[in-house]
C-alpha cells in the first residue's frame, strides 16, 4: 500500500535559531497517527545537521531542498547527495518550479540529480507542474508529460524510491489552490503515465502529493481524492499548528 505523506518545504525561510525552534515545536506536538502516514520536513542546508539531531528520537523524517548533479569535486558553493546522505537526509526535492524558473534547471540536469540521490539512498521528491499560461491554453498535460520524462531515465527499482509532487505553478504562494477535481485529474494522469512506463503495480505503489497553497481549510477535500496521497506544503509548513492540521487531514 502506498504511503500517505505530508512534506514541509521551508524554502529560504527561518534563520538557524528559528529553524531549531520550529523543529523542537514540531517534535513536541507531533503524534504519528498511522504507520502508513509520514511527516517530512525539508529545511535549508545549514539547518540539516542540527535538525537531524532534534528529529533523531522522533518519527519525523528529514529531507533537503536540492542537491548537485555530481558526487564531489570543484563545484564551489554546492552540496552533493553524498554529503546529504552523510548527515541523515532521506528525501530531497528535485525540480521544484522555483529552481526550474530561477536556476534554469532542465530535464537533463534533473535526471543527473535523481541518479545522484538514488545512488546515495535518498528518495527524490520529484516536482512537476504547469504555468498559468499552460493551464489557460490547455497544454498542461503535454507540459507535465515532458517533465515526467526525467523519471523514465531511472530503472524501475530506482523509480520505486521516487515520490512525485504535482505543484501547479499558478497555485504556489498565491493563495489560489487547484480544486480537488483539478488535482485529481492530473494525479490520475501521472499515475497512468507511471503505469505505462513501469506497470500498474509500481504506479499503485507511488505516492503522488499535491502542492500549491495547501492549508488546513482545503487539505481534507484534496486528500480525499483517490490519487492524492498527501501534500507538499510551503507557507503553512512554517507554522506548527497549521502544518500538523494538514498532516491530520491525511
Ligand atoms: P505554498 O504552500 O506556499 O503555496 O508553496 C507550495 C510549494 O511550493 C511547496 O514546495
């Protein structure tokens, strides 16, 4: 049975002490409700080692927001999957729309990042999603299909480590959420594509998360849909009460 997951992407928020305070608060209030439900936090790099310690006796999992395409070498300022593994990171975002837009990440680069992650025992959380103009012109299925091509470069065994996150760019940080029906339509499409590539059993076992202005008030309706297996949360992940309310909607 596939896992139900809520993951909190802190983005470039929280200084070091604020990040520690948020982690402590989460650890003290989080109650794992079911062995099939997982809570993950994705702090900035500089928090990872200390947050890993804070989470060590909890059931909250640790992830990162990015990694480099190579394992080691002369890449000043970069962080490799191998380094992330060494501090206890078990999940990592790949292809978040903010990185695609601001750092021009393309499919080729994202393939390399996925390979680095799976070779270092880290589960990629692969993000895909269309721009507002793609939605308006009705080309969103093609856009997502093209983005998913990154995942078809993985072997079936490696793909089985991947979590997919559908994040329509027009819904990120805008307060505008995709309706539960819009999310379901795309999640079903993504699952069908996975089935075409790796078979129906793998598709049924893949968790597909929704992201984009997800909050306590809309999480229940979104998570109720059969192909929506949880959420990738931005703004609301910075507030313990809201973040745990979203988790409790799983
Ligand atoms: P918001 O929840 O703030 O819209 O952000 C979503 C997101 O980008 C998570 O990765």
